[in-house]
């Protein structure tokens, strides 16, 4: 096959990824620090994320589905992989053949594993107030888990990114369940939960967004490095005259003669229309390039008037500081990463 270079690239820093994991591991105290790599490693590439973090010493990984687990085979020696959505009836062939553990998350799944799991170890999710996945506390403590070999008992915090009373309530509920349900390890904290302090760490933490440079809570501000740097190649440089408009709906009018660069980037790549009008933009050799007009499916224009020598074929770097772009656009830091589409070529350094 001919190697065709993409006009979009996502530069990814393994150094930043590992540095973020080390910070989270330190905050996790004596607990092991794992990694949530669902949704293809939050859009960065689960396989590469796993490889870099495993080399740094991370041993526990979490995906959402068995398809995601299958894509990570074969696992390196000593790596543990858990499938957060458990084992539905349709998952049983995968769950018995792929060397990963289901995180059983309902009474039905527990019964299924007791009958068909061949005594293999599993993880179990208990619900302490999120009401998404997991056994109710009374289900978990009422004997339904008898006979299972539980490697990790998990629960998930609903409001860890806020100073919410719910955090303390979930912590207390999880501790109470842990008094009754025997497991080799206990795990409650996601990224924001790691920032809540040692009480929340138990034996194993499960950060996701913070690994990838997202700031889950104020405590982490300034501690985490940007990992993903999206870039787009300039397709065309245009001189637009004063009074002319750019793009669909003619929403932007040139107030002066303007140098416009048009890039191969659009909402089909996860660069959504809501970036327009937020002060979003890009950079070329240190010059700011404000976004101009509407974002369309595969084209976005930027004002390069202050970057005189910019040329067709040059790469521009999108402003993609997760915290500030999230605040300006209304998209969550998670959406900003997981939305980045398959037309980006991913380059790790
Ligand atoms: C996604 C997820 C995580 C990681 O959450 P972040 O907020 O990205 O740190 C941890 N645990 C469970 C169960 C999850 O679904």
C-alpha cells in the first residue's frame, strides 16, 4: 500500500504522559496507581498509552468493553486488564478466552460468572450513589458474591471533581461494604478522587483524564503536563479584502485586508463548531492565528495576518490547553480528547 500522509497530526508526548502518571502515583501514596485507557486511551491510542505506562511501572489497566480488551492482546507479562462493563450474555465467549477480568456490575452478571466463569477471578463494581453500574450495597453484602474470587472490589465517585458531600457519603458506603465483602484489593478513586486525599486511595487508584493532561480539580493545577498537541497542515493561503466574508453563513467579515489560512480540519475531526467565537485559535512559529468564521466538516480558516511568512503546506498547532479550551468552549476536557477523530495521525515522542 502507498503511504499517504495525513494533513492532520496529533503529537503525543510520552514524557508528559509518564510524568503525569508519576505525579498521580505519588498522590496515591501506598496505593498502586493504575490507568483508565478506555475509548482508545481517551483518543490518544490505548496500545501506545499502555506500552509507555507499563514501561514506567504501571500494572493495572481499565477498558470499557471486551472489544477494547481484544485490541490490546497480547498483554505484556505482569499486566492486569479489567473490563469495566462486565460480562453480559453476549460477552461470555470473549470473557472466557481473553486474559482480562470482567468488572461484574449486576446480580445477573455475578450469577452468570458463578455459573460460567469456571472459577476464574473477577472484579466487582458496587454502586455507592452514582446509579450507573454496580451492585447495590445490600446486594453486595447479602451473600450474592459468595464463592467468587474477587481480585478488586471497585466503586466509582460521582462528584469527585466538586467539593460535594456525596464524596464523603460514597467513601463511608464503600468502607462499610469493604468490611463485609472480601477482595484482594479495593479501589475507589478516579483522577479527581486521587486529589481528594489518602482516604480515597485504598489499594489501587484508577486515573484517566489526568494522565492525559486534564486537570480534574484545583489541587492538580500546574502539576500535570499537556500530552496531546493537535496540528493541521495549511491547505491554502488566501488574501481576503476588507468587507469580504469567510465561510458558511458569512458569519465573519474582514475589517481590513486579511491573510487567511485554510486547514484540513473540521467538526468531523472533533474540532467542533462551538469553538467559533470563543477566542479559539492556533499558533504558527509563535504567532497567534485566531479562528475565523464557522468550523465546517473538513475545513477551518484562521487569521494569519500577523504571521506574514506563513505558507501552504506549513503546520499550525491548535490551541489545546484542556482546561482553558474547555472553559471557553463548554466542552469537557474528556470530550476535547475523545472527540479527536481518526484522520489525525498519532505520533509519539
Ligand atoms: C473512566 C473511569 C475512570 C477514570 O476516570 P477519570 O475521571 O478519567 O480519571 C475510573 N474508573 C471508572 C469506573 C471509570 O469508568
